[in-house]
């Protein structure tokens, strides 16, 4: 009876407490129960961190136990290494399992990091100290483990684990390369891993990891190239070229799929890595060609094919209609591959002529499609043509004081390049763009400077033998100096006149730099070598040019 009465009293008390809560009244006891006690220091971050560090220490303790068992021959070495590999994979699996829970992110990261730190040194020792794996087998095992770890990092969004396996795989690949001399296999692995990391970053929107993986891939091919010319290694230079071409194609295909299949915009990484891959592949090709294992013409043909593909991607409807980074990237990539490829296929003179004609086409396309990027490509082609043909060097010698005893010769392709450069000034190109701003006129500014340089140089080259007797024993330095001064003064006036035309407003920015050059030249060449008559002509021309230029530019400013 007493037990039943006590039970009824307890139930009645519980009912009263519920009624008090519903009515908003709380007793001291219930308030004390509802009061949240502040968590102690051990219940927070330090407690979790301590637990995780303790687990990692236990994991490494187990690894050292397996190592001791192997070192003391308790089990065969191969079996002990296999146990160690299985042990590392176990913790990678634990990282995969823990990664499914949001509150276990730290545990997954610690387990994954422990797996990497256990597996990679073990793999290097299996190839080196224990000699259980050949170089090719070691690289294959590294590829399997790195692929699994990268997949776990991507699947569970463990970014730090992705950094760890990227850095660790690069270091391990070079270690295996040094130990086993499996240079080709290591280079191939670094390329594959670089592309895999790139796509992991694409999918997970990571940024920095792809840079590190690309550095590893580029370094792998460059290392292979350097080893191919070493007498201590038996690496064929053609293997380095194959790896270089694979590096370039793998990344370019990945970029194309990302931008045109996935419909995404390229960033800073794509142009930088494309340029580096082209440089690495070019170096490998030159080394293989010098070794007599490949010919440069087929390499140039490959470059031209890739150039056509890049231009095709640049002018697809989705890229052409969106005035953004994709068009600039693919058109610039196509131009670079075009120049490199044609330089390997054609002689310098013919290549310069071809580039000049392509510059005309680019200028026309710039005006038609209203693309400043194509105007910039026109300028780049003209610069390349000037360098390849030698006219820029000839113009420099003619205008700035080349020795009259070794006067440069007038060559037909010099005239072709100079006339093409001037012709590009008369083709309307895109000179205004919201995206480019004031920089939209820079390509025309460079073309104007090239025109002055090339045409002025050719005038001096043609006239100097007739007027100053250069390249003979009777060369007249005073007349030569006056001739150069006259050409430069005339160029400044021509630029001032051109600036008044709506198509060449940028010419005004070249007027005074040319006059400054003339003034410096007067003190360095005309006065030391001049005669009264030639100095009178030079000073009269320069003075007249200064007054005329000032009047023309002031009128132009007032008109604006």
C-alpha cells in the first residue's frame, strides 16, 4: 500500500510540473534543471584535437610495430610490406567512411593524412631499400594509391588531403625516379596525375592544387629532357619529346572540354599552363632534333594542326558571341602555336612573308568582327615578321649609327614586310572597347612605331650608299649623320600629321619620343662628326620640325 501511495505522489508531482511549464511558471528545481551548464574546456576543441592526435599516434605506433616485425624477420619482408600497405589502405578507407558525417570532418582528414604519410614512404622503401618493386611497378603502385586518395579527397571534399597527396605524389615520383631510374614512367605518371588533379579542382572548385600538380608535370618532362642528354642515363631524347607532346595535348584537350563541353570560362591557370606546356614541349623537341631522332618539320606540322584547332574553338558560335576570356585565350593560343609551328616548317624569310600576309588578314578580321584581340594579333605577327626577316635589326643599324664599313644589304623580304606593315595602318581595325578601355589603341601605336622604324631604316639603307658613300673607302660620316637626322625629323612631322586623322590618333604619342631621340642623336653623332654645312641642314630640319609639330599638335588639341 505504501509503495502505491509513493508512486501516486510521484506521478502527481510530475503532472504538477508539466502544468507549471504550460502556464509559464517554473520551480527552482526545474529552473536549475533547464539551466545550461557552460561547457568545460575539455569538452571543446582541445578535447577533440587531443583525441585525434592520440588516434594518429596510435596509428603510427601500429605502423612501427609492423616495421619491427618485418625488421626482425618475424614475417617475410614481402609479407610485412604487404601488411603495411594494407594498414595504410585501411585508414584511407576510414577516412572515406568518416567523410560521410559532417561532424567527423577532422577525423576523416586525420585518417587520410595518416594513410598518405604511411603509404608513400613505404612505397619508396619497397623500390629502394627492400628492392621488392621495380621502377615501373613502383610507379604503378604510386598511381593506384594516389588515384584512390585523390578520389577520396574529391568524393568527401577533403581539400587538405588533396594538397597532401599532390605534394606527396610529386616527391615520391621523383624519389622513385632517382632510385630506380624509371624516368619515362615517372614523367608519364606526373602528367596523368596533373590532369587528374586539374579535373578534381574543376569539379570541386578548388584552386591552388592544380598549380602544384601542373608544376610537377612540367618538371617531370623537363627532368626527362635533361636526363636524355646525360651520358649517365639511358633515356632516349625522343621519349622526352613524346612526353612533352603528351603534356601539351592532355592539358589543351582538358581546357577544351572544360570550356566548350562544360560551358565554363577559363581563368588565369589555363593560359599560364598552356604557355608553359608549349615551352616544355618545344625544348624537348629541340633536344630530340639535335640528337637526330626527330625532324622539326613534323613537329611544326603538329603545331599548325593544334593552331587550327585553337582558332576553331575561338570562332565557335558560343565563344564568338560571348566577348570574354575564352575568345582571347583560344585566339592567342592559336596565334602562338601558328608562329611556333610555321617557324619550324618554313625558312625565316618565307615565314616572315607568311606572317605579314596573315597580319593583313588579322587586321581585316579585327575591323569586321570588332575585336581588339585580333588587332593585337596583327601587331604580334608584324613584330614576329620584323624579327624573322631581319628588317628590325637593319632599321636599327641604319637609324642609330651602324658602322658604314659593314652597311646592311637591302633584301626583297625587307621591302615586303615594311610595305605590309604600312598597309595594316590603312585597314580599319577595332580601336574602341569597353573591356580594353584606353589600351584598345596600343596595337595601332605599336604598328605606327614599326612603320617608322622599318620605312625610315629602308630609306637610309637605300639613300646612304648614294649620298654618303657608305660601304666604301670614301664614306662621309657627316652626310650620313645629316641623312639620319633628316629622316627622323621627317618621321616626327609625319606622325604629327597622322595624329590628326581619326584612324591614327595614337600617333601623337610617338611624336615627341622621336624628337627626343633626334636631340640625343645630335649630340652623339652630328656634332662630333658633322661639318658646318651638314650641321646647318640638320639643325634647320630639326628646328623646323619642332615648330611644325608644335603647331600641328596644338591645332589638333584645339579641334578636340
